[in-house]
C-alpha cells in the first residue's frame, strides 16, 4: 500500500532522519505512524510522501543493509 500526501510539510507528522545520515542533505526522512512508515525526501519537505506498509519498509531496510 502506498499513500501520497500532496503537501508533506502540512501532515502534522514528526519527521526524523537516520542517525547514519551523512548530513549532506541526500537523505530520506521517516515519521512514526501506527501501522505504516511515511517516507519523504529531506531536500523537499513540501513534496510528496510515500507511505509504506511495515512489511515493505522492513524489506527495504533488510535489502539496504545487505547491499551496503
């Protein structure tokens, strides 16, 4: 499942970056929402947001860790 927020900055969510973020602004931010994981581009906080299921997010993180 995905959900698009046309104006992510007005979602009222508490966004955060990974502690592994390099600080060069090439990051994604996530928010805590029960049952889903909203993701957005840190360079474009007013842009679209993709909301992933917990299963999809877990698969993404697992793949990312194994490919690093």
